[in-house]
C-alpha cells in the first residue's frame, strides 16, 4: 500500500475477535456494540456464540470451526460450520489438521477442507494453517504446499493462525510467503499476536488482506483519523 492507512481504512479490514472459552453472551453483545462503533468488517466468534452476536446487532459474523486444535473429525467440522451458517454466520474460519500436514498427508488436509467447503456453500471460507508451526517444523515448502491445497479445495482465504498455539501467531515473513503463494487469487488473513498499529500495517504491506484482532481499539488508536 502506498502510505499508512487511516483508522477507518484499517478498521474496514478487521475481524474483531472474541474466542476466549470463558466468553459469555454479554461479552459477545459488548463485542458487537464495539464493532459497530469501530467500523470493523466483521466480528469473529465461537460457533455457539453466533446467535448471541446476531441478536446483539446488525453485524457481519464469522465463526470458527475445529477450533483451536483442528483435530476434530472432518464430519464434525462440517456439521459445526453448517450449523454456524444456519445460525447467521456468513464466514467460516476453519482449522486444518496440522498433524496431518506435518506428516505429509496433504490428501487428508484437502478432504478436510473440502468437507467444510461442501457444507457451507455461499459462506466465505478461511483456512487456518498455523503458519508458525509449519515453518518451524517443516519450513517454507510445506506452508506453500498447504496454501496450494487450500486453494484447490475451494478456500477463499488462507489464515496464519488461531492465536492459541504456543508456536506463535502471524509474522511478516509468513504472510509474505502465503501472499506470494496464492498470488491474489485468495485473500490472506493475518491473525495472532497483532497488537499495534505498526504491526498491523506491516502485515498489510506483506500482503494481508484481512486482519484478525482482539485488541482492535488499541490498534486503531495508533492511527490518524480520516
């Protein structure tokens, strides 16, 4: 991007996120109210919290599936995603089976994604690849391969991380590699550990087209108003 985004421009790329297991319906309602005031693109919540988000206001809702481990059966991920969409989610952020990817079983990764894709026709599908794990354990080649598998399986985005794995969240290097691999054909969502305006801008410059933030207000406060 030619220059730093304004507060409004960056907000329009944010999934304002609340995925803590202790989150209540009241917490989700507060998230939705804050999202409206901040002008974000969407809120991202747990699938059981979609009705609470929908009931709290007019907001675009993303829900996670197979979160955070990715070790759920594909049929369970597909059902969870389908029910989230039926409840009002318009985007699904699914976690792949990281172990299958590390073991080189990309056919299993592909079929996992395809199962969720088939169950959520019409919804935007983001595929969480835990980029820090793949890069640390297997290197650049596997991260690229998993991104290509996601594209072939019908994903709309590849996403760096859940933000819950101890290996870490988004990095500029991972985002750049993912963006280079999908070549603009898919979006790239940077998520996990982005806490400052400078960090968010770095992700956008590396090729991110969406940001997952839980501390959205503090990030936006570091930007100039429109």
